[in-house]
C-alpha cells in the first residue's frame, strides 16, 4: 500500500480522516503538510461549509500532535536538554553559549515564536518540544498552536479548494 493509497483511504472518511491525517503528519512526515492539505482541499471540500469543517478537523488533529510533542518536551526537561547540548551541541553547530541565548530569546517571546512557528515548514514540527522543555504555560501553548495551525491549515485547504473550483 502506497502513501497515496493511505492518504486516499483516510481522506475517504472526510472530516475524521482529515483530522487523523493532520495528527499523523506531526509524527510521520510522509509528505509535506502543505501538499497534504492542498490535496485534502481538492479532494474532500465540496463547499464553504465543508471547508470550515475541514479547517476545524485538521486544526484539532495538528494541535493534538503538538500537545503530544509538548508532553515529550516536558518529560525531557530543561536539565536533560542542557546536558545534551553541552555534550553534543557542537556536533550540530550549537554551542552552549548560543543555546543559552536561544533559550533566553525563546522565554521572552515564547507565545509569538510558538504561534508563528506553526506557519513555518519544519519549525512547526519541532517547536512544541522546546515549549514543553521550557514549560510554556499550557493555556498559552494551546492558544498559540490553535491559532497557528488554523492559519496554516486554513490557507492550504483553501488553496486546494480554489484549485478544485478552477479545474
């Protein structure tokens, strides 16, 4: 069974399938989320009401994935992360000094970074972990990921829907 077949099978279950795909995408980046969302917009959205429902479903799925990654970050904790960077950071061009600066910057702007991070490819999959590591407040984290993922998902689902109308 190919990735395309799996996506088609899950997408065939409309809203629930789209939400599950958005959740799975956080852990199994089979295809870029932008391509997945455009595909879903083209194949599963029949009208504006469906579009709104798909945005909600995929936002919930993406956000649940982010919450799992946030929990992973909380489990890792700041001490383990700092120890890892101290020991292996230079292998990935991350000195302890630069790490400390990044931590300070993140702490000052955690909400903005988390929200905007959900609209940036690759960063959207990684940023929930440091939010957990540095114990970003749950409510702020949930609000940031809900806003960020709804912007990201809504934009690409809309592109797919508009492409469908033009075909």
